[in-house]
C-alpha cells in the first residue's frame, strides 16, 4: 500500500517524498505543476535512487483523482497541494478558496468513495491568529486569521474535524507548520519561489546571490529584544521527518490529532540576516522598512506534544538551515529551471 502525496513536487512535498522513501514507505505523487517544476521529480528520484509513480493531476479534478486511485493501491494521503502566498490571497480570494477549499473537498470525497480515510494535512501556525501568546500550544483557540490564505487553512481544519467527528473510521493529523526554511543537504533540492519572494529566507538568499539588492526588514520597533519580528524557523528536512512520524501514527490512531511542527526557538529577522551572512561568507545588506500589515511581533511553537506523542523533535540548528539554503541557492541561482 502507498501514501498518496498531493503537491509532492513542491518545496515541502519534495523533501517529504525523500524522507518517506528513505523510511521504506511507498509513495504515489500528484501535482498540477502550478508552483513547481517537473524536474523536481527527477531530482527526488536521483537522490533516493528509486522510481515512484507521478501523475499530473489537479486535486479539483475528481475523475483524474479516481484514475489514480484505480491504478494505484493507496491507503493514506499527505495533503500538501495548495496555494500559499498570503498577499496574493488578498488579491484573489476566490482562487484561494477554489483551489484550497474546493480542492480539499473533492479530494476528501474521492478518498471516502475509495475507502481511504487516513490523511495528514499541511496546516499553518497562521491559524493561531494575532491574539494567542507564544509559545503556542495546540489547545489554544484558533481561527483569528487575518487573510484568505489563513482562512482556507482554518476552514480545512474545521472540515476535517467535522468529518472525523461524523465517522470514526477517519484518522486525521493536522500539522501546523511554523516557518520552514533550509534545503536538502545535497544542494539539489530547495525552495524555488516564482518572482520576487514574499518570505524572509528566500528573499535573503536572492540578495546573497546577487539577484536582489538588499533585504527590507519590515519593522524594527516590535516588542522584541532587537525590535524586529521573531519567528520559529524550522529546517524543511526536520519538517519532512515529522510527516513520516505522522503517517506512522495514523496507522495506529483513529480520530483527529493536531501537532505543532516547530523548534520552540524564536529568532529575530536580524538574527537570521546575521546567520545567513556567516553561512554565505559575506554581509547580506539590509535596510529597515515599515512594518508589513498583518505581521505579529513574536510567533513560536511549544513543540512538546509532537515530542511526546510522535517521538519527533527538530534536530537541525539555524547554522545548518542557513548553510543548506545557501548551498541550494548558490548551486542553483535560477532554481530548478524547467
Ligand atoms: P509549494 O507551492 O512549493 O507546494 C505546493 C504544491 O502543490 C506545488 O507543487 C503546486 O504545484 C501544487 N498544487 C497547488 N495547487 C494544486 C492543485 N489544485 N492540484 C494539484 N497540485 C497543486 O508550497 P510548500 O511550501 O511546499 O507548501 C506545502 C503546503 O504546506 C501548502 O499547503 C502550504 O500552504 C503549507 N504550508 C507551507 C508553509 C511554508 O512556509 N512553506 C507554512 C505553512 C503551511
Ligand atoms: C508568512 C505568512 C504566514 C504563512 C508563512 C509561511 C504573513 C503575514 N504570514 O509567515 O501566513 O503561513 O509565511 O508561508 O505573510 N520579513 C522581513 N522582510 C522580508 C520578509 C519578511 O523583514 O522581506 C520579516 C517578517 O516581517 C517576519 C519574518 O521576516 O517578521 C518572517 O516573515 P515570513 O518569512 O514572510 O513569514 P511569516 O510572516 O512568519
């Protein structure tokens, strides 16, 4: 039996495919290639030295999904497929609700029709909203989201809670990611955003490699030690390994569980710029700029529940996260290129 990985050629999905295969788990990948390159598939295969099936399918295409279920023996799903740019979601809310919410509805319906009732879902720390105080724990109230992207994550969490309450055969794991950064240590796989990056690490990496001029630090008057925003950055390979633990948990644990995947450590924007400067061997230029609307001062996880119940803790430190990002960026200044 195999795990169906939706959005498996994207940033987190591709790293998770590598860890699943390394753990001896069979996978089938689908992706509509909207935000990734097909060559990501070749790089995963080259890293693990193994072939696995890939289908270009959109999660909103019930017939396309059914064909995959007809052809492959799938007994669980890790669901990464989705749009994730906060700013874009404010401009195009309908596209976000259609892709993320409708897409998940279609996927869940096809799963149910095929008797496949185990799912790990990529949620986000964004569901904790602006009011909860870090360290964030899974039992805090969620839903105070500030943008359509965050709302899609919250709505899908609610859908999965309702489904699992209605039918005890479902096993559901909601993983709330903090800030995934880093790349595979080989330097052959990493984050490859289209256009100008919105998130901090890809932006810093583009400045370091000379593709952008300087980093804009959004706000230096937050209530934090150096005035810049504090986040819980987690190595993408640690995050990927969390999915292996979650999929193993589904096999023995019906019902719904929620886990934070973070390190529990908060770093400021300036901490990150300094660590990246060390990793790349030259100063990364930056300027202070106004706060970005919707940002909060501090956000980091309490990672205890994942440690006790999944036996998972993040292993890699900030130095490693920056070194691996730099290896990927400097080896691939133009990303996957096709
Ligand atoms: P990504 O864009 O690199 O990967 C998502 C993949 O899904 C892409 O390859 C894209 O082509 C595919 N996809 C999108 N819509 C699809 C559809 N309708 N049908 C089939 N495939 C589709 O993003 P990522 O950073 O790897 O994120 C993966 C998941 O984790 C997303 O759901 C995202 O919202 C969530 N997440 C990401 C972060 C982060 O910082 N990267 C943080 C929290 C949660
Ligand atoms: C953002 C999203 C969040 C999403 C997450 C992962 C917002 C408000 N939040 O989180 O919903 O789940 O990405 O995709 O967009 N920063 C700069 N300069 C930059 C970019 C960022 O100073 O050019 C700062 C930010 O103000 C923040 C920190 O760096 O303090 C991290 O920002 P970012 O990487 O965008 O992640 P989040 O805002 O935490």
